[in-house]
C-alpha cells in the first residue's frame, strides 16, 4: 500500500471546561481526554499535516477554556483549522483562538499541501441545531468557483444527515438541501462533521459525509429500548489522502486488550505475498 500523501487528524467535540478541577457531566476530565488523544497521535509517529478541530471546542464558550485548549493542541506544531460548534462563543472563539476581534459567523478557507479546507459556521446563538445563512452559502459558492489543486474538504460542525439517535436527529443541520445545491459539481471531495457524538457516514450531493466520534463522550447508537445513553468513551478521526482518494478512519481512544502486536513491515510483506499467491 502507498503511504498517505496527506494525513489530517480530526478532533471533534472536546468540550473543554474552564475549571481545571471541573468534570463534564460530573464524570469526564475533558482536557485529560484531549491530551490523551494528542499523545496517541504523537506515539503513532504518523506524519500529520494538520489538525481539524470541528466544533464544541469548549463546554460553555469560556475564554479560559479556549486558552486551555489552545495550549494543548499547539504543542503538536502543525497547522490547526478551528471550527465553531453550538457550545462555542463566537467572540471568545475569535479572540482566544484566532487572535482577532469580532462576533460574526466564522467561515474561512485554508490550504494544506494543495488541499483546500473550507470551514463553515453552522451555529446560531441560543440554538443547538444547525443552520447556514444566505451570506455563508453565497461565500461558499464564490470560494468553490476555482478548484483547488488536490480538491476541497468541507468542515461543518452539524452533520447534514439524519441520525438514528432521536436527539441527534433533531439537532442536525437544517435545510441540508441548500448546502447540497452549493456543493453539486464542485471539487469538494469530503464533508467532515462532528456534533453527533457517534460515528457515522452518508452522502450529500453524491459527496461522502463523515461524522467523527467525539472526544468528550460517546452517544450510544444502539441503546436498550426507550433509553438514551452517553458513555465515557472517546475517539478521533484520521483523514488520509491515499492513492488520490480521501479516506476517513475512526480511532478509538482508551485501553483495549491487543489481539496481535506485530512488526508492521513483516506483517505487510506476509499479507502482500499471500495476496499475490491468491491472485
């Protein structure tokens, strides 16, 4: 297999709290989970070209929480793309993460090794479901007129997809068809989202949509009848460009008993040899 031409790490929904002793829902040390995720990335030795932080970066929009987040993620020393989530505050987000004033919706285009990363702000103050206004959609149309050298990845916090979890379904991106109209025929090759706290995938305008696992906790997608359950489980996503194709992969965080632990080169060689024999 060819090595990835580009690797992006997606960290979604960390819900960092301001109080160092605070626990989300009384249980989760969200900064410790974020730091564990970053340690996992570092230990992997993967060549990471950028971080995508896809919303709900803090629990309540506190400036202190944004500073705690920023101090943690900047230690990787790679480009960082920030996106707003419904738990974020636009003024604090801009001031603490972007070093700029303002409280208007945040959208932007970044370039990482020929891949354009376009960020939209699907939040609306006082609401938790997703919305994109006319100005953002018009900006998106204009931005996508000229294709990027290696295509575009669109980042938006709210998934433009239904969900099997009823609460998540109610809080999805509204009027997703309007976004689909903007994307049709464009060079957008992948839509990357978070918000749901469960992993998922689908398509919009024929473009794959990836719903990342969350860092803070997991919403169980197949709970016992008539129950909604959030579990102290977390994950991140790696987005790779391999042989010209974008591939999204969920990575669970936390201890798990190994089934095997082998030398990579030897195992790949063994599989390649047996694949060739079978062919």
